[in-house]
């Protein structure tokens, strides 16, 4: 696949679990179809933070990759997030996702221990020595503590299989410097609440959790920027950020899963993996209110929800 073919809007896929912490397969299949048919995204980013990836074992990660590939049936692009603390697992997952037919892999920088950049670089290069696929570096310094500048990205981008970065940080000066220095590499915005300013720096797309429920509005932001209707784009981003602010205050993943149920994904409980807490009755009520305020009447014709 050409690098340019990977551009676009990707939902960081949410994964529902049951009371025993097992994947709710029917619910996951509904969420995949919801993203394809209602949210109209270009692709799915599978196995990221939004999928609670760092709370599940290798076999479950493979199961999720399997289900998503089977359900998507080539309708959209798929990127498998394989990275984490265990490099050997990352290689195993990368080989597995590549064999399944995923369009690219991605890997978060290794975290917890204070790895030096040479160790981070070796991690990516060692993975790609054994995984025959394109790689999107996942940079999220606020959670990993791994800070990289233009020089470090230059060393990573020198590898022919590293085609871009999921840029999940608020450093727009660095974003501008990367865009100027590496016009041929893909840059995906990773903060949904910062989609508009990221688009102004000509990112190639975005990957985010709220696109699972707010994909249509997010697409409209991208389209407004493309035709230089910045006033409309700002209004849409304001609406989006009102939604995001409310969701974050109520519990990100649990609230999004409840909204997915309200949007028609109703296959049983959409729980999170422990130690994430289950929603209280108060949080459920607040999630229903958030849906009514910010999403129920938005884009009715596009999304197909009942007004």
C-alpha cells in the first residue's frame, strides 16, 4: 500500500468486555459496523489506548485483531497497534496482524522504564527487522514520558518501513517543524480536541477515540478546512470540544461505550476491563444526558439516529 493510501480519519477502536473481562464479540462487531456505516471513517486503529490494549493478554489482542479483520471485510483500512512493554510480544503481534492483512502496524514508544532514545530506536528497528509491514510510530509523551524532537524523528524516519507518526501531543511548534522537515511522511493528529489546529498544519489525518461516536462531525471539520471555511470549522470544533469536555468529566471510555449503545450498538453490556471501574447509575444518567445534548440531534440525516 502507498503511504498516501493510509491518509484519513481513523477511529481508535473501542472494545467492549463482559463481566468476566472477556471480549464481547457481538458488541465489538457492532462497533466495527457502526464506524463503517454510521461514522463513515476511513479506517480503524485497533489495539490502542482506547481498546484498553495494555490491560489484555496476547491471546486476547490476537482475538480482537481477528474479529475486526473478519467484520471489516476490506471495507476500510486497518492499523494494528502492537507496541507496549514487551518487545517480543510486539514482534509476535506484528507478524500476526501482517499475516491477517492489516494495512500497517503501529507501536507506542516503550514506557515505564526511562529508556534512552537509542533503546527506543532499537525497539522500532528490531520489530521491523521481523515484521514486514509499514510502521506508524505512536508518540504520546504525556503517558509514556518519551520526548522526541526533529532529530530523533529524522533517525526513525530513515528506516524505509517507518512511514509516519501518530502525534498525540499539544506541541504545535514541533508539529510544524515535523511537517516542514518530513513532507513525505504521514502525520496523524492524535488529540480529538485539537483536530482543527492540527489540520491547519496539514496533517494527513487523525486517529481518535471520540470518532467512534462523533465521526461525522469530525469529518465535517476536515472538509471545512479543506475548502478554507475556517469559521464553520471552528464552530464544529467548539461543538466537538463541548462534547469531549463533558465525556472526560464523566469517564472517557465508559461514557463513549454508553453513547455507542444509545446510537444502536446494543449487544449486551459494554463494560471496561478491570481495574477500570464500571459505571455508576449517576454516570450512566450523565452519559445519557451528554448524548441528548451533543449527539442525538447532530447530523441526523448522516448518522441515521432517531430524533
